[in-house]
C-alpha cells in the first residue's frame, strides 16, 4: 500500500489542515452545544460512510447490515464501562476493544456470507442486523429492550461533549487517511477489479476471497470504535437506538450519493447528507423523511450512478478543456 501521506504538499492539503485545525480548536471557543453536537454527528456519519465504502463502494458488495457492527461496538463498550465503573480515560482503549469485537464478528460472518453476491448478499446482511438486534434484546445482562445506562462521571457535560467531539474527529481523520491509502494501493485496485468482474479478477490472479474478507473486517472495525464513542457520548443506549436500520440505509445512500469507490466521494456524500438529515429530522416528520430518502435513493441510482464527485470532476474537466 502506498503511504497515506501526500508525496508533496499541495493547496488542497494545506486547506484541509487549516479546516481540521479550525474544527479542532472549536470547543475552546465555547460554542453552543447544538453546533458541537451537529458536527459530532457529521464526523460520525463520515466514519460510517467511509468504512462502508471499503466493501460497498470499492468491492461492490452492498451491505445493508453494517449498523450491526456499530451496535456491537456500542454495546461492548457500554457493557464494560458500566459493569466495571471505568473512568472516562478508559473510553479510547475500551472503544478500540469494541472495534476488535466487531471485526471478529465480521470475520466469522463474512467468511460464509461473502460467497454470495448481488441481492443475496444485501438481504443476508440486512437479516444479520435484525438477528443481532433480537439477540441483544433477549440478553438480560445487556439490559434487554430497556438498554444500558453508563455510570455517571464527575466530569462536566461541557467537558464530555468536547472530549467525544475531539475523539470522533480524530477517528474520522484516521479513517479518511486509511481509505485514501487503500484507494491508491494494490488492495484498492484489487477491490475495484472485483467490483467490475469478480470472475475475471480471479483469473488474473487476484485473491478475491481473501481481500474481500479483509475489506469487510476493516469496514466493521471502524464502526465498532465509533459505536463505542457514541455509547459514551449518549451515556445510554438501547437496541432501538444503535441497531436502527435507518443508519444502514443512510450510510449506503451517503456513499452512493457522493460516489462509491472514492474516499472524496464518500466524504462529500456524508457531509452533505448529514446536514440534509439534520434538517429533515428537525423540521419534517419521520415518515415523510423516509419517503424523501427513498426518492433520493432512486434518483441517485437513475441519474447519478457514479455519484456527485464523479459528476463534479467531469464538469471541471470539461470546463478546463473548453477554456484551452
């Protein structure tokens, strides 16, 4: 894999660093809680969309059950934090453990499921998410349908909000760098070859089963870590919250809207649709919002099959070519 760091410093990297530094110092300016919460959710959806992009965008395996890995990480972290009354300082290592548990589950589930293709894989992953939710609801030590409360800490609410804001932003940066590195690596090229024609890719010597499984495990690890952060951020979780199928639908729609198979496309889709989701959640009824998401999903498939990022790149290329 190529280095995830740029070979040379460009204007785009300078702008990116300036934006990240500005976002990083934002909590020090004591903004309203709403703005921190909004940006926190944007970071969260970027992590989820970029992670899903590894298996859904690069490899072309549409998973509608990735919310299960998010929920597994959330419950692992919440259970350990509440059972052993761990301090806030333990959030990072425990959340990483939650990510490893999600990755281990993905390894077990992915081995047989990745033998399926197309709609069969999509359906079985959706069923997997429902099975995990039902299992958690019937385990008493996970609180059943009532969920889990985390042990209150001595830190102020403002400190905790800022802490989880910074943790989620840091995780987002790591995921973006990893996905960018994979996109420009042999692994990324192999996954794209599988997406185009898996049989031909195997004939060319690409170990399709192995790299598909690797992409699936990686795409489960980061949502598991994000789920751990989110559980501590909320201080309460339940199966309805962390296994909501709308999360899976949203991250699929975000990636396809921006452009699957591209780290920039998934970033664009996640950021833009996060603000749209916030608007719909605040001002529109949930039933109408679901209808709008369905219409948007159909529109993206029909009119933007390669996503907004590809459309913007093609338009920029044509404009630059016309000016010559």
